[in-house]
């Protein structure tokens, strides 16, 4: 016993390591030193025993507490105290490692556990989508979605049995759905478990299955679900309807229905967060002299006066004309960027008038143009 290594040292951990750290270290080392991964390697076999011994103590909160306080004396009878040190007759419990080694060695390794097939199980959640218009996203709306979901069979009320009959608890596994076997190995006793061959892992035997559902207790139905889409929802966001997914098993709750919202693009508006952006064309005269414009918003048209000398690309803010906030948040603003539309298809008279107007202006009214091109004079 004097040669025994500290259990934390065996797992490469510091004293006081968390449950998750112990579990992670054990998985890594057990896989590394497992005899099936190191056939004929006695050194690996000894390390494998050592790793399992350390895990058996440190993964048990009570044993770990005793070990932390008293060392080996707290957990090994040969030291005069404690309970259950490592020995040749111990039953290794490999926990989640059964899933890992199962992929290598065919499953059923080291006592991994299966869920009770008769325990309440939550139903699966379903996912669908709905497409709405830009303004519907802004103000909210009611929509309907069509889904197919699993529901309890009305004929047998979810039991899977023909009316007037009941299922028998499997005598082979006692309703657990699994059978467990212990076998002697060079490393001690090891437990393996697999689905019960008699009931197929269900824990029950149905002698007279329901004709409507075939003994499954569940049927698939098409349902129309009404969904209230909140104001301010954005493209790609998800609405969750609790309990509208597939039905649970053995009295478990139903899953949820997750609805992904797609918003159609608008011809005029685009959105950034709670803000609405748009562009508005104006004439040269409106820009130069100022004008009262009718600006479209999601609430309808509003009047806005631009000042004289407005430059193309100027952005104005319409406060409170953006997207309503979700969850009681304040409504955003609308930002309108104006640009000057250059007239096309001028006739001779219009061109002559424009040239005359340009001559009257000269350069004094174009500060930015004069400043820009003036930088390049040699």
C-alpha cells in the first residue's frame, strides 16, 4: 500500500477538482489505457486498474470527502477505516464511457445505464417557418401554420393496448427494459447491459395491440396552429409555442413548436434594428429653394420641410416613425436620405434656360465644387 499513488495524481488533477474535471480526466485516461486499446500491454493494464480505482473514489462525493480528509485510511479498510477500497471483486462503473467504447467494441461496455423506458419522457420539439410582410413585422399580426405532430391515440388513450386490455410488465427485465450481466475478467467483475430481448427494451409486453395505432400509443396528425406574431419582430427571429410540439411519452409533457419568422423585403423601406431607412428623390429646385415634402412612413405619409440649399445625400430623422419595440421598448426612428434627381430628355428651350441659369450663378454659389477642384490647380 505504501506504493499507491495519490488519486488526484493518478488522474492528473489538483486536489479539490470539480466533478466535471474528474469525469473528463477519467474518460480520457480510461480510453487511453483500456486493454482493448492496448492488447498484451501489462503496464497499460495496471494503469487502467489504477485509473478506475481513483475514479471510483473521487467520483463518489462521500468517498471523496473522506479521502480528502483522511487519505487512503478514509476509504481503504486495510488502513483501518473508511469503506470500500479497490479490490479484485469490485464492479467497475464506467458511466458515459459505455457510449464511447460502444462505438469501438460493439456496445454494452462497463455498466453504462439506460433510461427507464416507462419513465415520463418529454416530447420532441418541432420547427417550422412563416413568412410575413414588412409592415406585419412592424405592427404584429396573427397567422396560421400547418404542422404534422405526434399525439396520443384517441382509441387506446396512449396505452397502445386494445380497449379493455392492459400491457404486461416484462418478466424478463422487470419493466426496466434492459438486462444486466456480470462477468469475471482479469480486471475484476465487469457489468454489461443491453436491451431486453423479450420486450425489445420497452419494459412492457402488449399482447393485444390497438388496431388504430398499431400498439405505439401515438398517431401522427396534421394540425392548424394559430400564432400571434408580436410587433417589432425581425427577420430570422424565432417564436416558441410551449407544448405545441410532439406529445410526451408515459405522461411526460409535450415538446414545443419553434416558428422561424421570415420577413419579405419592402419596396421602399429597409430596417436596421428598430430604425427604418429610406431614400427620397427631390428636384434641383426643391433642394435649392427648400420645400415641403410628403414622406412615406409605415403609418402613412407625413409632411416634412427641407431647408433651402439641401445637398444630395443629406439624411433627416423622423422621430418615433421607426419599428415598434418588442417587450415594451421604445419605438425607433425613421431616417430619410434625399438625393437630387437630374432631369432627363430636356428640350431645346429648357436646355437654353438651364445654360443661362448656370451662367448667372457662376462659381460663387458652389462652395464645395470650387474648393474641391481648386485643390488641383497647378
